[in-house]
C-alpha cells in the first residue's frame, strides 16, 4: 500500500516538474518570437500570436500553483520534495514575468518594424542581448530539468554579461540621441526593449537560485557567487 | 584421443580399494583390512578434495575470456574435460553475441538520422550520438528524463502526446511528421517521425532538414519579392489606364496625356527589364543556355565597354580605362594581347552590369575607372572602381542576394532591378571565377571580377 502511494506521489511530482518545464518551453518560444521580431520585417500576425500564448502561459501558472497547493495538502511532502514544491511556485512566477517582458518586447518590436529613424544596425547590440537572454533562460531551465547546480551557477555569469550588454546599449543610445534629437523617441523604445531584456536575465537568475536552493537546501538569494561556490563545496564535502 | 564414457572411470578407485582390503583381510586379518580400508578412504577423500579445490579456484576466473579448466585424473579428468569443452563453446558464443551487439551499436551510430527510444511515459531510454548532438541531450545525464523537459518545444510536447496505439499503416498520428525549427544550441531544423516501439514506448526518428528548409525559405522569399517588384509598376500603369478611360478625351490636354503615357512607358520598361533579368538569371542557373565558349581578346571588349559607359553617364562622369603596361606598349614591339576563354556575351553583360552600377551610384563629376590586369597567380582581374557613395560593411555579404537593396528608394529611382549583381555572380560562377567587393561609405567601391588563370592566356600581338 505504501509503495503504491509513494509511486503515485513520485508520478505527481514528476508531472508537476514537467508542467513547469512545459510552461518554460512556451515562455522560451514567446521570447524567441519577440527577439526575432526585432530583426524581422513587418509581421502582421506577431501580436496576435503573442497575445494567444500569453493567455496560455497565465493559465499554466494558475494550474501549476493549484497543483502545488494540492500536493502540499494531500501528501505533506518533506525534505527535498517540499523544497521543490515551494520553489516551483517561485520559478513559475518568474517564468510568467519573463512572458510579460517578452510581450513588451514584441509590442516595441512591432513599432520599430519599418521605422526609419534608427536602422537595425544601430540597435544590433540590443538584438544580441536579446539572444543572450534567450540563452540564459534556456540554460536555467535545463538546469531545472537536470537539477544541475553547476549549470545553474553558470547562468550567473551569463546574467552578468547581459547586464554589461545593457550598459553598452544604453551608452550607444544616448550617443544616437545626442547626435540627432529626432531619434529620441525611437531610441527610447529601444531602451525599453533593452530594459526588458535585462529584466529577463534577472528572472533567469532567480530560477537558477531556486535550483541551487532545491538541490543544496540553502537559500542563496542574496549570496554572492563566491559564497555560493563555498556553500557548494561544503555540501559536496558533507556528502 | 578417445575417452571412455565418464561414468566408467569413477569406479576404478573404489574397486581398487575393495580389492586391496580383501587381499589385506586375507593376508593380515581384520585389523590389516580395516587399516587398508581407512587409508584407502582417506586417500580417495584427499583426491576429491584436491580436485574440488582446483575447480573452485577456477570458478573465480574471468568470464570474458576462455580460461582452461584444471586438469584432473580419472573420473575428474573426464568431467573437467567435458566442462572445458562447454566453457570453450560458451566463450565463443559470448564473443559472437558481443560482436553482434557492437555491430548494432555501430549501425545506430552510422545512421544519417537521429534515433531516440522513449518509454511509455516519453522518458528517454536511449539515443544515438547523432540524436544527442542534434537535440543537445546527453544520454549519461538524461537517461530517464522526459524528452520534452529538455527539448521544450510546445509542438514537440503535443506531438509526443499523439496516441500511437493501433498505429497501423492507416493511423494518421503515426504518419505525421513534425518539423521543429532551429533547436536551441544546435540551430538544426529537424523533421521528426515516431513509430510504436517496445512496451508502449516509441521510437523517434529525426532527420536534419536544415538545408532543405533554408532553400525552401529562399524560394518563398524570392517569389514574394518578384511579385512585389512587378506589382509596384503594374499598380502605376493600371492607375493611369483607369484615369485615361474615365476622363473624356476632350477634357484632357494633349501634354497631360503625353505625360501619362510617358510615365506608363517608364514603368513598363522597368517591368520589362526585370523580366529580362529574371530570364537571364534562370537561364544562367539552369545552365540550359549552352552557349559556345570562345577565346576572345580583352582589349577591344573593354574599349567598347568604356564607350558604352561614357554614353550611359551622358558625360557626367570621367570614365577611364587602365590596361597593364605590356598591353599598351606598342613602340617596343613587346606588346602582349591577353585573351579570355569563355562565353563572350555573358562576361560582357556581367562587366557591363558592374559599370552600370558604378554610373548609377556615383554622383555627378565622379570618376569611374575600369582596369584589367593579370595578377601573380595568372588570374585575370577586371575591376571597376568608382568614387561613389560606397556601401557599409554590413551590407557586403548580402549584396549578391536577389532583390537585396541597401536603399530601396534610391535603387528603384535609378532603374535597378535588384538582380544585377546576382547575375554577375552567376556568370562568374559559370566561369569558375568570383566577385570581390571592396567598399567604403562615402569613398567609393571597387568591384573586381576575377577570372581563373586557366581561362586567361597571353598572345604576342
């Protein structure tokens, strides 16, 4: 009887994890679409698709949260399982925010398409940062699938790179605005895109922190990279 | 060596002991018989224990290769020899099986497709190296992980949810192929198919269709561009035609009518040019136009090109022709004439395209310089240098793409079709040559058509 129950529980835990990753897949696709829209010509269906997916992402967030609550109520999970359940809620809300930022990027991209004030070459670095953000999110979700602390920690470095790219983009845009004030409104749109990208990097990092917490049982939300590496070494010794 | 049947020799020792005991009993009485019997049993026990010990030691040897069994005496010898033969057969059989498995593994690795085995819950059971590489999965880490956790493409999830039960040839789910565009990390576009496999599991087959998809996309883009390019002038013509139809002849001044016709003529001309270029390009591409290759002198061709260019520019530019010294030295009698072996018309139109571009993109008063020289490797280089507006570096790689334009408005205003450089590239490709572009914004550009050495020859004039 008990083995049957624990088997059932295992399946429930796995389903929930798979659902989070399915939601992650949707968010990734959403982000990919938005970033691609930055370097595309007009695409009339873009905003429609983005809106439809956004609704699906929101629904998934609600569903997963409900599943988490039910598991806690019915199974009273302990140790690593409880940590997973608790952090999943956080991961899911980060994913939902990434979806929101992606939607913002898509809206700005639709405005930038066909805009003559700034050419694509002038916000190439923003597009590049968008691709970086995609990679960071992808890595973070891979780390979540594999519960791989090393991969999670690697996303920290990647997020730093995005922050650097954001500074660079901002400086460039200020340059364009000073050269030619007519570019100001367009440059501001690009700046909002860059800010969204920077936020996505932060959310991906939050997800990575959640993974470290799941695996090592330590809250590393405000720890520096060195501290985390130290904790990791200690946990490894203890095992 | 023929051995007696195993069971016959096991009785030899006990028989000897019984005979010896009887003899001892007859000769020395009961005690002697008992002593002989006891030592006989002790001897037999020691004999068996020794063999048993050897056999036991042997059982600890490696399973992988044939280790000969210990030799034995009497009944033991027979049993051990028989076991030895069995062991030899077993090892040979095992080696064969291993080879078969190895061969299957190599086969799976050599397959040009990716193969993934999923269990009933879509967890990864096995994947060949190609599939692992394409989908960025690592079998060691990811065995037992749901595939859609790692390849998080929403379409794949739905695809894997398809029910394959009763997947007979008629089942549509089993026939459906899924194309997943550019997998993250690897950028591959893959076509996936699935068939039922094992107990409720499935086998996924992945084919790399990256190239094919790119080609298909190119074709779609091309058709879209052609339609767009033709539609623009056509709209203008239709507009004027409607106006001419609706306005009574008496109400329209003669010069307005003439002006309309002129505008329509311009648009019709540009459509004509476009269609001509398209036909040229398609002929070049299909290779159907098997024109005669000939050997012709370069100098006369260049001189006529120079005149044409001068005429085209309506003397707004200075057009100069620069030839190498040996080609111009007439007095010393060492004059050399270079020749090209190829299709004269095609090369002439390619060179002309480069010159037309130079005229189009060089402001009034600029210089256009056409030159011909043989480089160190014997290749012929036809170069057009202008002092025009130049091209930014980021456009250079895409310049020979059809309908690629740095500046749409200017290109159309100057009557370009967007196909000129594509034609140049194709002509040169057909002559195993290449097009080199060097350009700086605001300074000008140099387009060089490079003709391979085998097609260039020198002749004393």
